C-alpha cells in the first residue's frame, strides 16, 4: 500500500516532462518514485492509522482526566472546612 501517494506523485512528475523526453518517461517515473520513497523514509512519520489510534487514546485520557478532576472537586467541596 502506498500511504503517501508516491506512485501518483511520481507519475505526475514524469508526465510533466517535456514531450521530447517522453521516451524515457518510464525510467524517470521509476527514478522519481525511488527518490521520493528514500526521502520520505528518512522522515520521522507515522501512519494515518497510528495517528488516529493515538488521537483516540488522547481523547479517552482527556475524558478520564476531566472525570477525575470533577470527582476531586466534589470531594474537596464535601470535606469539612478544617480538612481542605
């Protein structure tokens, strides 16, 4: 699976080559693809799936924190004045 659309980008780059160089279009497309993959592999990127998973984990953590803060506030409010 091509998560970055590398094949489409390489194809568009190769298609943008002047008509006189179209005879080497397939070679250029393969070279563009290789350069893009090599460049992107050096970046510290995560997949969309991993990003979405971490977003859901963060949302659940925020919800839990809000619940705990509300419970703490209720306990502090219910405590006798000398124990706060």
